C-alpha cells in the first residue's frame, strides 16, 4: 500500500548530480566522495546524501542530496569548504549535470 501527500510546496530542496566518472576511476571517485559525505553530514540544513552506482557500463553515477531549504544548500555551495572539498573529486569526473528542485508531491510506502 502506498500513501500520497499533496501538500503545498515544501521548503526542502532536492539536488541531483549526474556524474560520468573517468574510465578506471571508480575507486578514486568513491574515495573522494566518501570524504565529501563525511564532511557535508555536519553542514547546517543538510538532511541526506545518496550515491548511486550504475548497473551497466555507462560510468554514469548519481549523487542525490536533500536540504532543509535552498538557502542552506546555496550557503554551503558558496563556501570555501565546498570548493576545497570538491577539488579531489573533479579529478575523477569527466562530465556532470546538476538538477535542483523543490519536492511538491511524494508517494511513500505504508507498512502495516
């Protein structure tokens, strides 16, 4: 059974990064990401990060995160810590795309 919520637009921000990792760079990418996730976990307004590994040969990974408000995310994004933290990750990435959006509807599994 699923439950759907149609609440007014949330202040919560979701961010999706589609990241194409350089050939053979998966281990270096994961190590760099691991350092980032440990640091970002303590950033004010950060809720959760997820790393998705491709199930095919595409080298297309996905990083998703949720933030309490867009302001929290953009404050972190503009900070010097953010730039320094992402530097090592960029060595393992050949292409990236970023999507940012507010959640306006959710469907969640209901357990009984």
